[in-house]
C-alpha cells in the first residue's frame, strides 16, 4: 500500500518514525546515485503490511540528475513542492522540503492535508497544524525551519532530518 492508504486506514503513530526513517534512507540512496526525486508525496512511498514494515520510493518520472543546473517548468505535486523557483532543478532541497511536508502530514488528522491545491495552501495548513496544542516540539522545529519560516538556509541535511524524526512523538489520531 502507499503511505496515503496507511495513514487513512492503518495509521499507527508508534510506527511512523521507522517508516519515515526508511524514506530518509531511500532518499539518501537516490541522492548518492546522483538523482533528485522531485515528486515525493505519500502516494510515491509504498510499504508492505507485514512485519517488519519495509518502505520503498516509487515513480521516478520527474527525477533529475543532481547536476541539473536549469530551471524548468517541470514541477512536482502541489503541497509537496516548494515555490522556490531560484532552486536549480537538481537541488536536493526539492526532496527535503517534500519530506518535511510529509512528516508533518503524518501528524495531522486523516486527510487534513490531502487535496491541498497549492504550495501556499500547504504551507498554511502546516502552519495551522503547528499552532495546535500538543504538537511535538521537534516536529515544530523541523517544519518551521524547512517550510513555515524558511529563510534560504540550506544547513539541514537528510541526516539532520533523520535525527529529528527519531525524536518526534507523533500524535494519536
């Protein structure tokens, strides 16, 4: 099943850290191979339903080499792509931004983020969620730094995000 289905029908807040850490590992492998996914979203993350849960990334139609130095109109999915047009197509920040949006979505109520039509609407939904009582401070730190209050600082790496994911306590939904 894909991550969207898991979140809708089988969500276990105690397993989300492991699932997301496997996504981090998959992205590291992709980046080490020299590519940026550029369309990371819950539907492009699949997992099995047995134990242990195994996660894989799929749909590489929009993937580009990290060396891509252009700015094309080829975009990902609204809500999972930043509106930072100054980023070159091969910038790994495309994937980091999408990953953080997915991490926040995993903490939201079922389908609260699904159907976001624009990146601005996605950013607003994330900011609204972070303002709710009980949101883990580690989740808020990550989302604020990478999405809500992003200032162009490229200091977060996949390893940094992975370390923060380990500390997140996802809410029960």
